[in-house]
C-alpha cells in the first residue's frame, strides 16, 4: 500500500467508509502525500497534457478574450485577473503575452493565482517571472482570499478535479457510494450506504433515471459557482470555464484515474494517479444564476476557438514557420478543435455580471448539443 493508502485504511478502520468526495479530496490534496502536492503531473513526462501545453494559441486567444471583456466593462483599474489551478503557468504566460497589444490592460490587472500545490507554485513563479505587470502575482489557497472588485477569472481543467459524491439508483432508491476496505484489508472497494435524505442532491435530469444509473454531484463545484456568480453580480466581470463533460448529466459514472497518460483503477494506489470526473455544466451554470450572474453556453471548445480566430492565428504563425513547425501547428489546431479529439468533449462556459452582453465566442453560437 502507498503511504496515503495506509493512512486512508487507518481512517476507514477508525471511522467507517468514506464518501467518494472524502476519498478524492485526500488522494489529490493530502498535505504530505496528495497527488497534486508532491510534483508536476503535466506534460509528456507526467500523467496528462492540457490545452495550454499543446499550443500557445490556446492561451493567446484567451488572453485577447480577457482584454475584450475588460474593455466591455469600461476598462476598470484595478481589475482582478484570477486563474484557478494554473498548472505550470503556461496559459497565463501566453495570455499575458498576447495582452501586450493592450498596455492599459497589463497596467490595470492584479494577478491572483489560486493554487494549493507548493511544487506547482514554484513552477508558476518561474514561468511568469519575465511577465511585465504593475504588481507581482499573488498566490492563494482559495478564491475567498482574492480581494473583492471587478473580476476576470479563468479555470481550465479545474472543476473536473473537485471532489464529487456518487449516488447509485437501486431497487430501494438512490444510495450513496462509499469507499471501504476490501475483504483482504489490503485495498479498497466500493459499497453502498442505505437510502437517505441525500437523494435530494440528485440532479433533476436524473431523478427518474433507470436502475443502476449513477449520479455524480460536486458540492464544492456548486459552492464555487455560487461564489463566482456572487462576485460577478456585485462587482462585474467575466469568468471563463473550460473543462470536459456533457451539457447534461449522463447517468453513467465518469470518475477516472490517469497515470502516465493511461487509465488506472480508481481505487488503486491512491496518491499515484490523477482523479477527475466530468463537469456538470448545467449545475455549474445554475449555481451562478442562483447568485444573480448570467451564464452563456456551454459551447464546444472547437466552436469557441474557431469563433475566436484560431484558424487565422494558425495561419499567421505558419507564415514564419519551418515545414516541421507548420505541421506541429496544424496538428495542434486539430487536437484542440476536432470533434474526435478535444473539440467536442471539452466545453466552454462563460459567466458574467447581470448587465453584460454575451462575451466573445458566445454571441453567435448555439449551446453545445443543440441542433
């Protein structure tokens, strides 16, 4: 058993089975052995690759999106530019490089990075060390530590890593899935709690689902959606959330573990693999609306990047590229936008203050999944 597995086994022996959310939180953020706390999981040498690591175009277009939103707000100064889970800092570095086209934006922003991993904070600081800003970046453990004020918020593959609770439809009703010790006492297995009042958490779209259906609920994601919506409603601004998942919950379990770019059993060797689940965009949008913000989308990542001009940016980059570089640029566009790659599975949701127009990339697009 991994060191974290030993701790989890002792915890279960002491207090009984854990919710999936408790297990997931411990696996990812345990201060000593949590997956995100002990190293850099990104890139070809890590466990997964995100869009900013695939091409500079992704971050550049998002940087210009932020500038456009800032201008639509009346160019407030200061404005809090926040990224949740900034990874290596690649997206933000690319975004701020593109934003040099608007020097007033760079002078106005106060950069806040919400990151719990000490190792990734070090990497982010190095990546952003040459970025010209009026004030140095500030790091926080949670959004609540960011000062109030006009807000531009980015979250790329952040919500998928927030802990979820799982519920299974049985002949007796909805029962929560828990994590127990297996029969040998050397590993972990799923079990079910008796039916109870927590069934009220089931998304409306799944309440009449068939037997054996699984509902996944992220209380942490919902609370964060409310917090973002409250800030936008009170102070104005925009949030851009890019992640993977359907527009409506599917009734199938999506919790997965990935190590070295390959699937791993979810309960195997906790702390050694990334744990994520599909984002419930409908619930996230509703949480923001409940706080009086507006939700736009979600739209597919492919459609969003096309609307922002990724084809034109690729053409511009290709003009000064070698043949090999041109092939890499074309491959990156395909990976980011093609429906068989990231273009369809990944969605983009924008949240804005109540008086805002639809931001760039959303005004002329149908929601994802709409004919």
